[in-house]
C-alpha cells in the first residue's frame, strides 16, 4: 500500500494504552497503524482466530479511540 501510494505511512505494532478513569488497565497492539493521505488513521489487524482477550481489548480500543477506524482481516480473507 505504501509503495503503491495508497497510504502516507504505517507503523507496525504501535502500542495503545487502554486507560479508563485515569487508570491504565492494559495495552493493545494492533498489527498495523496506517496513516492515510488525508491524515485519518486506521488500525489493521490480521486474525487467524479471535480470542476472548482480543475481543475485549478491541472493544475497549474502539470506545477509547473512536476516531480510529479498526479493520480486521481474517485468515479466510487472505485466501
């Protein structure tokens, strides 16, 4: 995507704090954080299977970072 000019930049496994009421209860590291040319941010996660821990971290991330689009690509999507 970067070489093709579709995105401005990306970062691999950027760490996001999951902070609720001033307390950091954990972190979430999606596979890729993508910066688009318009400055918008997306995270891309490649999952073979979805654990309960990941589902909780994803839900917390989406509440705490509503401005960031969360995209999930499953193993079946890659075939």
